[in-house]
C-alpha cells in the first residue's frame, strides 16, 4: 500500500476536511480527493462519509487510522531528527497574541533558538481565531490561544492562567471613594475615562461582568490595539484599564499605576498551547512545547 496515500488519509482523518488536509499537505483539493478514492478502491470499502461541512470517518476509516497513524508519525519523527544538513536547525513557527507571546513565550524559548542543538524561531502575532486558522492551514507549528479548540485536528494543553487587574494612574485613584466603590461597584467608576484594545471594550467588559455583574456604562476614551500601549496610556493618566497582572506588575511596583479594586475572586483567562494532532512526535515541536510548559510553572 502506498505510504503517500496513507499519509493523505491520516491527514484527512485528523483534519475532518479535504480542504484543510489539502492545505496541510500542500496539495490541491482534487488531488486529495483523488488519493482518498484510490485508497478506497484498493481497500474495497469507503473510508469517509461526505457531509455538508467536511467528512466523517466510517468505522473502517477509524480502524485504519488507529492502526497506521502511530507508524506514520514515527516515520516523520525519524525524518525530522535526521536532517540533511545538520548545521541548519529546524525552524519552529510560533503564533499567539502579541503581548503574551512577546513578554512570556519568546523569552522562554530564546535559549533553545539558535543553539547548536536548537532551532530557528519565527513568530507571528494574532487573535486566537486567526492563529488557530493558521495552525490548521500549516502556517504555524505551535499556537498560543485563549480559546480551547474543538475537534480532532488539534491537541490543546492548558498553559497558564492570567489574572486581570483594574488599574489607573494614582491621580484617578485619589478621586475615588473606596467605600462607594465597595458598595456601589461599577457605578462608582462611571466618571473615569476608559482605555481598551477595541471599541467593544473586551477586557473591561469581561471584568465588569465577572466582578460587578454589570456592563460598562462608559465608551472608550482611548483605543489602542496592543495591551502594552494600553498600559502606557493608563500610566500617563488617560483613564482606567483592565490589564494582565504579568504585564502591569512592574508599573504597579513602581507606582506608575495602582489597582483600583481588589475583588475576592479576580477574573482569570486561560491560555492554551495548541498543536496539530500528531505533531508532538516532531522533536522541534516537542521541545518547544515542553519548554513552554516548564516555564509556565514559574509564571504564577
């Protein structure tokens, strides 16, 4: 049986779609369809049921994938670990949200990148939906997402939790009555300008809903699509903002911003480390995955 046909079959089985599989394999969709039909003719049995969106494996298809996938992954691992040019490290393509990737993930991988036993590193920034689409299409090897993906195409591992803090420059904190804030909650903050990454106030809205069981009553005064810019504006006195603690901790320590509220249960957001199913068999992906999980243990 042709290994190329089996490789295409396993990719379709994991992707759940001829279109996604074609993107991952660098083939046209008709070529993938033709290869699956050839394999089905050789076996004399259907392997997939065509649906309106994607495909579903038959019982025979599931059994075949269970038998052959581990062996194909092992072959890929052998090929990956024996490059033609040992002086050229394998390249790892990492994608994730700009601030977390820049402040947390890239420094954690810096020691591995470029060493004689390491790999070259390429980073891309984007929202969770965008980086997961890129991972599915084969543009990235490893993705950091705030959304846990569903389906057999991906394998996701919880990486760390991110605590959100309501902050502002000290001059705004001095205008607030702590008792009023404790008793009234969100209404006590309605006179303060608001800073966020988007007009929809994603960070402020999530905090308001979690802590105050309310919606923000004030539109954004400043919108900047990067949390580091939001922090800079808050430090300069432009208004209140909701920021990850890891990002604003240095500013809190030096007094550039202060925490306006200390909820009993602070809002958390979970980051997930996501790979395409089966690719943890690749040494470069496995090393980066392991290193990020090890580093995350100290981020709390």
